[in-house]
């Protein structure tokens, strides 16, 4: 889908399409730390949820 949109942009305005093609890796590298922080926060919150619900799951027992 992204490639198809890029081809449409290439037909409409090729300088902008080439600029987007050149800037895409730079933007990806810039956003990578934010993605890693998001994954870390998600893991920490999942751990807290597991620790909070552990007593209820232990008392419920196996089915």
C-alpha cells in the first residue's frame, strides 16, 4: 500500500516523491528510540498487571 501511494506521488509530483524516498530512512532512525521506549513501557505495564492479578489467578486454581 505504501509503495502504491509512493508511485501515485511520483506521478503527481516527482521531486516530493524523491525527497520522501531519501528522508524515509532518516525519519525511521529518528523514530526508532521512541518505538523501543513504547515496547519497554508496554512490557513493564504487562508485568505489573500480571503481578497484580497473580493472587486471584492462584486462588482460582486450575480448571
